[in-house]
């Protein structure tokens, strides 16, 4: 028995999966999907994997319970790879991570710009003034460039983040995300974003 096992929280499990810590379902659901290879051999093989160590600190029954629940909610999927199954986040699971981290939401700058522009346009109804103001503040914090009162620009991929914000604030129909190959005054915007 491992000592000092931690009872994992849903947020922790999703974040670990989101950071790329792969989890073999043979560790979580022993005996599932085994061919000729014995459980012990697979277990020993997995112990050598870096990702496996991330999960060893958790209380196994609690982790199994959380993973089964996440699978039912379609936040994770289990796929066959090599000689075992692997647990990964679905797109819906990625959005859930964003929900946990609304205050920490960021847009990653890729090493190389893909030469596409992302525009976010919104026309949020007056009775949702608080949502509109918070949405605007988040875009400013994410370093979007405000082109007009409700038109913002960034060169970085952010579709998942904007989709999450639309869902979170209940403004799906009022926010438009556009990816464009060219925009007027591109040179000015490239300079602004240091591209």
C-alpha cells in the first residue's frame, strides 16, 4: 500500500490530463482490455513511464470514481494505443478546465505566427450589462487590441477560450469569432503585436 495517498479532486484530475499527463486505463481499471499480456507485466511497464508517476500519489478508488464520472459526462475519453488504453480530455473537458480557471485564463503565443487574425465582435444586450463589462475586461486582460467599441483583435489562436467565455456568460448568439487571412492596416497591427 502506498503511504500518504491523496484524495484527488475533479479539478486536479482534469488539469493533469490537460497538461498532457497521460493515464493508462489499465492502472485505473485493471484487467480491462488485456490481451495475452499479464496485468503484472503491463503494470511494471507503466511504472517506468513518467506520466504514471503523476497519478501514483492519488487514492486509487477515489480516482476511479472520478474518472468514471468524467467519462459519463463526456469530459474524458478512453482510446486504444499500443497495448493499452489511454485516458484523454475531450473538447468539453478542455472547456471545463477553463471554467475552473476563469481568473487565470490566458491565450498562448505559439512559437510561430500562423499569419491569421482573430476578431471578436459582440453586441451583448443591455440587460446583460454586467456580463458585457466582464467580457470586455477579460478581452483587455488577454491583450486583445480594441479596434472599435465592441470589436477586438488578436493574432493568436483563441477559439476555445472565446467559446468558453460565450458559454460561461450565456452570450452565444451575441458574440462572433472570426479568423481572417488579411485585414486592413495589417502592418500597424503586426507592429503592435510584435510580429
